[in-house]
């Protein structure tokens, strides 16, 4: 169920996506718990790597998705995402959805569809509330 904070947090995730060096697609994510942003992420290469996501128009296999960056950042901080809401500019893929389930995120709000729906299907199967906002 949409709440008054969903759109503003999703807009913030869109702004955060602009930090991505990826040319094919820029994705941003925010993790929110108790109305506080506890983590953020955008798609890109791992820390210490060159900030080039594509080679000859193909995304490099080690590029991290925005969701994975936000989840790993909160884990590294010693905090946790149990019961949090994830705001992400694009629907999570299947790999990110597995991470979302495992770290206890209870709700996912996204804007753009992904070409495959298996990630969203898995989240729903796990009982996670999923909401698309245009």
C-alpha cells in the first residue's frame, strides 16, 4: 500500500542513480527503516576498480547492481535491513531478489520494469510486499 513517503524516496533513488558511471542504465536504490535512510547504492564496479561499467557496449560481469551495493553497504556498517523498505529505480533481478529476501527487507517499491519478471515473482512468492510506482 502506497504511503506519502514512497514517491519522495523513489525520487531520491532516481537522483542517486545519477552517480552511476554506467552508460547503458543508471539504477539507484535507497534502504529506509523507521523513516530513516539507512543505506544507498547505485550500479557500478566494485570499490577499487575503474569506474567503467561497459566494454564494447556490454556490461562487465563484475558490475554490482544498486540493490546489492545498498545491501552490502548496510551490512558493512554493522546495521541491518530487517523490516526495511527498498526503493529502487528498476525492478530487481532474480539475483538481487534473493539478497533482498535473505536480508529481511519487507517491502520493495520500484519504478521501471525489468525485461524479466522472475525477480518480482520471487519476492512476491517470499511474501515481500512489492509495489510499482510510475
